C-alpha cells in the first residue's frame, strides 16, 4: 500500500505543473516576469523593499496554491486508502505424519 501511495505521490509531483490547464507549465523566468508586472501595477518601485516583499508574497502564494492542487489531486486519485489486511494461512500436518516439514510444506 505504501508503494501505491508513493507511486501516486510521484505521479502527482510530476504532473503538478499541468494539472487542469492542458498547457505546459510556465518557466520560472516567465513567472518572475508576471510577478514583476503585478507588483509594478500595485505601485511598488523595482529594487525597493516593498517590491521585494510583494514578489516574495506572490511566490509563496503560488507555492501554497500548487501544494493545495497536488493534495487535492492525490486525494481525488487515490486508489484505496483503507488498510490492507493480509491473510495468513497455517498448514497443519496430516494425522500420523511425524516429519511433515521435511516434505516441502
């Protein structure tokens, strides 16, 4: 079960950039350019502390949103989250067999 969960998690991490959009994920440079434009549109001056704080907040928000998407994807695509109950069968020697464990049981 742990292996199944790891496979699901690895798949979610690999696909997290393109979940739901149908488009390839944006590069880090493209994301930074979008963030720069957004912070500038808020009136923050480039290379100022407020501009840097704005860029950091947008980056943290994006990371939190991506993590929430991954968690939702994993939860919605989980195969089965119930515990596995393995049965253990005990072989009993036939009546009168003294060395039953030597015949390959």
